C-alpha cells in the first residue's frame, strides 16, 4: 500500500489533482481510496467517483493534523483492513503541515510500503503567499517529494519563468514540475517523479 498526500494551501487545486491521479491509477487497475479532510471548493461526489472505481471517505469537523489526528490514524487502519487498497490518496486541509501528517502515518501502524508527499502550489499565489505567509508557505512545501506548480493553463510563459526563479531562490532543493490539474498537462510527469 502506498499513501500519497496532496498538500497545499487553500484552493491550490488539491481535490482536482487528487481525483485526476485517482482516476488514472484506477484505470491502470489499482485499487484506490481517497480520504478528504473537509470538503473545500471542489467537492468529492462519492457516488460519481464510486462509478469510476474510486472509494471516497471524508473526515470532517476538525483538522486531521491536530484535533482529529486519532481519527486519521483509525481511518487509515480501517481502510487498510476493510479495503486493502493499493493506493490511498490523502487531502489534508489547506492549513495542515505535511510533516505532521507524515509522522501520524508513521505512528498509525498501517505500515505503508511507501509514503509520498506532493506540495501543490497555485502559481498565481506564489508572490502573495511569500509576502504574507512566508514561513508557513515554506514549511508546507519544503520537504515534499515533488513541488507541483499548478494552474499553468492560465498563466503566460514569462510570468511562469519569473515564478519559477522566485521559487528556486526560496527552495533551491525542490523538485518542481509545471502542471494543470484542470487539463491534465504535466500530471503524468508528476506521477513519474513520485517514483511509485
Ligand atoms: N485554471 C485552473 N484552475 C484550476 C486548476 N486546478 C484547480 N483549479 C480551480 O481552482 C479552484 C480550487 O480547486 P480545488 O481542487 O477545490 O482546490 P483545493 O486545493 O482542493 O481547495 P480547498 O480544498 O478548498 O483548499 C477550483 O475552482 C478549480 O476548478 C488548474 O490547473 N487550472
Ligand atoms: Mg479540496
């Protein structure tokens, strides 16, 4: 079992990306379970997704990295026991810290063969996030396996190059990839970078 965490600030495109990756993996014959903490802007329609082979679970009324950390761990154990999926896709809220979630996974006794973290960044908001919530932004993306710069379908090349230069200065070790969760551009490359 592999657990893939899709982390990133509010509205960065986590749900859109997670559903896209989930469908692609399900089409390849993998058994996929999606766990969402609080449904945000784009919702998850359990019935629709079930028809596409994706089982979805929602953990609400609290944050899985703090007040509901026990619930997250119980849910992971239950999902493993009941469904034994190949892949769990996990979407924390936009205010969660991926490292906290990963340490909760490590102590939940589900023993995944692999845990991967994608940090999803809305390309339009990089300057704003660095200006206003710099430390939080860096903590949220710095240890991810891949940094995905999202929404490149609606941003020009010059602006994108500027944003990439800014990110490289702040996070010189990040493995960055351009994607559009909406159109699917770059998503295959992102999955390849995860080495799963
Ligand atoms: N143009 C464009 N819009 C996108 C892309 N990915 C997501 N969006 C839009 O961005 C908004 C937020 O997408 P979500 O998938 O809900 O993002 P999220 O990170 O799950 O949001 P929260 O759960 O509310 O934090 C929606 O209006 C999406 O349609 C993209 O690649 N390109
Ligand atoms: Mg969401």
